């Protein structure tokens, strides 16, 4: 299923569904407002912002690398992160929650497990409901 198109409204990119990752680093926890962030990496140079503009926040990672974190200026939805360079072939990291086809983007890898919240293994035991 490689080379699928991931449409985020109003953006699009070519992605490889085998490149969906859950990141447990503390930066991703903070930036997502959750216990982890789920992303899919775009094929080099395939991300296109079709309309509108995104707001950018530059985050300095533990490694010292600067990454632009983009989000919708109207609703705050995280859209992508990427390096700061102007390389037309750069890879973007799309927030899976903002991708229309998110149900088809199943995580294949987890990273930064040292920062993972210890309660994640216990989630199946929590009471569940279909709606709020």
C-alpha cells in the first residue's frame, strides 16, 4: 500500500503507510497535549499546502536540532513538523490525527520509549463507552 496520498484539509502529500510512528518523547507529549504523538512521514518533496497558511512554532529538540511545528491558526490543530531548511525535497512529519485517512495509518514503530507513560499498558482495563 506504499505511495498512498494523505489528504489533510487543505493539504496533501504522498506517504508510505509503513512509515507511521508513535513517538513518546516529552516534546511530542507536550506538543500533542497527550501521552504521545502519532505521525506519518511524507515522501520527500511531496507535501503541498494547497490553501491558507499555518502558524509556526520553532522547537529546539533535545538533540539541539530546530524543528518547525505547524498548526492551524484558527483551531490550533497540529498539521506537520519539519526541518527549517528550504529544501524542496524535505520530508514532513504529518500529525496522523489531522489526516483524513487516519484509520488506514496504523503505527508500525514506537520511539522514545524511555519517556513513555507507564499507564499506557493498563488502558485496556479502563471502563469504555462508545460515546462521551
